[in-house]
C-alpha cells in the first residue's frame, strides 16, 4: 500500500509527465535514451521531493531538475564519445504533412544550439514567463529577454 508521500508524488508526476517528456525529447530522439532520461529525472525528483519547499511552482521545480539532468547526461555522453546507434531504416518521427515538417526543421535547428540556449528556447516555446524561465535556468528575467532575442536571430540565420 502506498503512503501519502508516494500518492502525492505519483499525482505530481502524472500531472507533469508531458513536461518531463518534452525536455527529454529536446535532448534525444532515441526512444531508449528518452526512457532512460525520463527514469533518471523521476529518480532525482523522488530523491529531492522531501526538500521541495514550494517556493516555486512544481512545474518550475520539475523543469529545473529535468533540464539539469538532461544537460548533465548530454555532457557526459559527449565526454564518452559518440555511440553508433542500431538503425532499422524506420523513422518513427517521420511525417509528410507540412506542419510536421516545419516543426521538425525548427527542432533540428534548436538541437544545434548550445545547451543553455536550447533550454531557454524550449521553455519559451512552452509559453513560460521570462521570470519562470529565469528561475529554472538561474538567470534574471532581463537576461532571458536578451538571450531570447539572440537565440531567435541565431535560429533565423540557420
């Protein structure tokens, strides 16, 4: 039988599952790697659940943990060198309609950005306020504004 803490944690995860997946998919398109990232984020959320004091929203706290986990995993993977993936000549993300192709092109460009810039634009695309983005990334709202202008310019040049 689950205790109250487990019930509350499960409820929080269910409410914010799409947020966690969004971050994971920004850092990897490999479904196994996304599943690993998701699991690592859940472990970190569970381990930090008792220390979450509610000074920010649960969504902000989850974004911060998810982004930090994915950024750390990305850096670790780069240090270890590139892996050779098993390919099956099937692209589960392939779609031929124009909207899907435009979204894919945008995400391909975003994936070429640095880790922090990628995180900022992801949060902006999730319609988060500059204050929330700043809290998650650890910079001021004004700095978020300046960075977003530069990031958008960078994306347009690509």
